[in-house]
């Protein structure tokens, strides 16, 4: 026995022991990505490689010991047998690495599974480690394959006063994953509940993404125009002209894609008629309506404008304005000469 130990006298040197301990600690403590229990894989995505790190067998002495079916964080039976011989000091096995590569098919199936193993051994002098197993049980739970796509049609234009949009309703994604989707408005992450009132007028683009384990996917849901409703309506004022004069009624408002339509009432506002440009009328569908040479028959008529926005978010009428047409002065009796 003394002869056996003397052959490994350097092992008892404190410096040598410290060096070996540091190497063992480095290999054992290095942390690698640990496989989860399941994976969400994208149809037609890239291959995914899962790498695990083993734990050491229980106990530090390997005297005539045998450990079977080491568990490698989800990879079962990577090492079928571990054995060691008594060196009188004990031995330590470093971390052992193994990986499984899953190649996804294009139709939602596992195309192939590849297994590779790398065992790094570190021990005190005199110890031996046998790794005579290479079996593998594929026990990683690979979930169904998924994909992300747009669903339905996003409106081409949306009123700023509209109810919040549920963006989740515009994507195809499994219900178990949809909470993990991220939505983007003009390149910035946004809430799945999009409130139009918080947006500025103009064109906006919505996208969605999901971080599949074998490659994220980003899709465009659609592009829409945010429409501002009719607001700040300015009504026309009353006009007084001669029968051969011109009256102009003007209105204004704020909003997106505004349209104008003037109306006329001949019965004090009981009913209204749509004005068409022609004859005495001009500008019937513009912000200003002109009436030229109307005659006294137009006296007392009312005018108003119907203003609408691009999406009919808030169509509005102006207040009524009255037209007064004065009667021309006529001389009915000529003066007689004075004598």
C-alpha cells in the first residue's frame, strides 16, 4: 500500500491538490442552458438544440461504486453505467454535456432528432472512470408545432372615437400561446387593447410577433388610417342682399377628409332640400355657398351645411342662416311740375 501511494506522491502536494480542486470546481460549477419540459416550435422554423449539464453522482468516493441511468436535466439514460476503482483518495467526475437537436418539419411534425454527447472527465491520480453507455431515451416534451399569421381584415380606416381594438382577434395563434404575443404600432410595442383615442391622425401599421423556441416570427396585421371626427364647426351668418346681388354663406370645421353639402328650407326649417350647383347656386358641396341674382322669391329662406368626415365618425349640421332679399325701390308716381 505504501508503494502504491508513493507512486502518487505528487498528489499529496498541497499545490497540486489546490490546482486539481480548482479545475474540478470550474467544470462542475459551469452552468449551461437547461432544457425546459416543453418547447413551442414554429412550423418550418430552424432546428433547435437543447443542451444540458449533469449532476455528479451522490457521494465523492467512487470506491467500487456503480451508478446507472444518470439524469441529465430531462435527458434520461444518457449514461447507462458509471463505475470507478478504489484509489484510496476518492475521485470526482466533472460535468458531462449532452445535446439533442430537433429538426422541425414543414408540416408540423418532428422531422428528425439528433443526439450528441461530450463527456469531460477529471479525476485524482489513480482513479479511473468508465463510460460504457451511450443509450438515449428522448423524453423532452416537444409541444405541437405552431405558426403565426394574420386573421380577418383590419379596417382600412378607424375613427379616433371608436372603441378599443382587441389586437389578439386579428392573429392566428394557439390560445395557449397568445398571451405571449407582442404587438407593435409603428415599430413600438403596444398593448393588445389598442385605444384609437390615444393615436394621432394619419396612417399607422400594426404588427405582431411570437418568440418561438426555434425562431421568432413577425407578421404585419395591417395598415389603417386614424380618422379625426368633425369638430369645431363654424356656422354661416345671415345674409341681406338686393334681388340682383350675391349672398355667400360660409362654414368651417376640423376633421379628416371633410365633405360639405348645403341644404335649403323654404318652410322655416320644417323640411330641407339638398342644393345642387347650377342656376343661382354655386359651391353646393364646398365650404362656401353662393347665391347670385336670387330674386325676391328667395326672401326668408334658410340655409345650413351638412359636414361629414371620412368615416362618418361625427357628422354635423351647422346652425341655420336666413337670407333676406330686399325689394328694389320703385317710383310709382312721378312728381308734377309746380306752377
